[in-house]
C-alpha cells in the first residue's frame, strides 16, 4: 500500500501545479504577443507548441537513452492522438471553436505532410539515424516557414487582453513566462512519474504506458493551455497549440529516438496506433473546414473526437 501512495500524491499535486502554471503561461504568452505585435496564431504554434511539447521531448530523449525506443514512439504518437481527440474535443465541448481558414490551408497541410512522411519512414519497421535526420530537416523547414509567416502576418490584434501592457513590464512578463513554463514541465514530469509508477504497480507493458499514461501526462500541458485559452476565447491559440504541438511531436519528438538509439518499431504501432493518428489528423480538417465560410468545431463534433479517443482506449485494453 505504501508503494502506491507516493505516486498517487505525485499525480494529484502534479495536476494542481499544472492548472496554475497553464493559466499563468497563457496569460503571459498573450501579453508577449501584445507587446511585440506578434500574431496570436504564431504564439500558439511556436511558444505554446514547442513549450508544451517539451515534456514529450524530455521523456522521449530519456527513454531512448535507456534503450526504450518503444516508449518514445508510443509517447509521440499517443500524444498526437490525445491532442486532437481529447484536447481539441474537450475544448470544443466546453465552447465551440472558431478555426482560422489560413491555418487549415497552411499549418494543417504541413502537419499532414509530416504525418505521411512519418508513415513512410516507419513502414519498414525501423526508426534509424537517417529517419531522425529527415525528421529534423522537416523541423528546420517548419520553423523557417513559421518565422517567415510571422513577419508577413499583418493581423496583430489581441482584443481579449483585459489591460494594456506597458513595455517596461517586458522583463517581468518574460520572467513569469519562463517560470510558469518550468513549473508546467516539472508538474507534467511529476504526473508522468506518478502515472508510470502506478502503471508498473499494476504490471502494464511499456508500449501501453507510452501510449496512455506517459502520453496523457505529457499532453496535460496542451490540455490545460487549450482549456484556459478557449475560456478566454483565444481560439487561434487553441488550434495553433494543438497543430503546433502535434508537429513538434511528429518531427521533433520522433526524431530523438532515431538519432539517439535506432531500433525496430513495434508492429502494433503501424497496425493500430499510426492509423488512428492519421485518421484523427484527417478528421481535424473535416470537422474544421466543412467547405463553408465559417470554420467552427461545434460541441457535437467535439463529442465525436472524444468518442474516437474512447474507442481507441478500449482497443488498447
């Protein structure tokens, strides 16, 4: 009984810290966008996308270093499934999400290309050093494209901010942004550690741990940031966060095990997990676009995404 008590405490305290840090991170990220006249979409894609993917990168790197590539791959693919099916689904149930048409024509296309590339690279049953280099190159191309778009983007309004932010507050805001990011990542690690220990206590396999407990734990920052963003009606941040995070998971997180510890890919990944990730990426476009002027993910469609997630979990167990 004592062996399971500490992981449970770590899990619950991790959740509490996660909620606080996600709110601080969202607020300060929005203020940075306001000060530097940066598009909220770019903030969602880069700061939130990269920042909230940091737990996946850390877990993937540590797992690959220990030779546990299955957990690394499961973490990346599982997190992508959680992000679309659970994060976006729950956010849409809370409040229907307006999706920018531009993100569907540009950023989603990049995500789809990256998803197809990963499928081709993993189809031979191996994730090796060359695969890692190819994925790293895609990451560089995505970052270069995003920065170029940031310079060309003329839409700098951020009407949801409650107060005008003065430039002399910049240092304090950056400090709080970085501090809240550290707490965000640390609390996610606390949740992951507690969850993994609980999973081990009940003798669950490493791949399943990667796809469920670790993927959920490392996706909690995305979930917390998206929920706080949708409550503030910062819809570009919600969608930008999910697509940005999935892009980093697909091309950065998956590149890490290939570069550090090349190995075979578990058969279940390509027969069960990758198809679900691919389906959800396509479904993201379908529920958002719907071939009409206003692109909105409504509550019913949010429910559909959560239902897909529930069915996937049922398949795992």
